[in-house]
C-alpha cells in the first residue's frame, strides 16, 4: 500500500499528486532563480505543472525504494527533513545552480480549476480505473468549453 501511495505522488490526476497543481513556477526578474509559489486553490495542470511532474518523476524513478523505505521507517520525522533528504542527498540539486543572467522564464498564467470540471474529471478517472481493472473500454467525457478558455483572439473566425 505504501508503494502504491508513493507512486501517485508525481501524478497530478491522482489524489496523492494533487499537491502539484497548487504550485506556480515564478521568477522575480530576469536571471533570478525559479521558485515554486503555492497558490490557494487547485490549478489547471498545464505546461508548468507538467514540468513539475517531470522533475518529480525523474527523482522518484531513481530513488523509489529509498523514498518508500524512508516513509516506512519514518526516519525523516518532519516534512523539512524529508525535503532536505530528497533535495540534497538524493537529487543533489540543492542549493540550485546559478541561473544565467540572460535567462527569463516564459511565465504561464496560473489558472484555478473550475469546480464542476474538477468533479467531472474525478468521476471520469474513477470510472476509467474500474474499466481498466475489468478490461473494459475507458470513457472520455466531452469538455463543454471545448478548450475555448485557451484560445487566442486570433483563433476566432469572423
């Protein structure tokens, strides 16, 4: 069970990985380091969220057994100790390398999740999990907005 929980930690569509959707990648100014800023609500998982997912999976895939063992033994008694172990000991990325002075992060607008769409998405995931378990065809609910929220003014036909 612990292994199953740990595998969900990097999946923003799973309950154990929803934490990812709360974060926005921000940069104070050109050349400044990137930081994760926690938002108040769940957000849409778009490009920045997928970047966090990729980073999470790359660390988790390499240190899967270490993560599960640490959680099982409870040897990282606080979140800060666990964060330190992941960041410094396993991933070796803390402190971060210096950001080139010319680098400017292409910021993506962080969007909170629509509550009704969130409920539909969760229901679809639950149905598809059961469908997969019994070898049935997965379902895909129709997006009522048909991605209209992500269109630019130039995309509309006059």
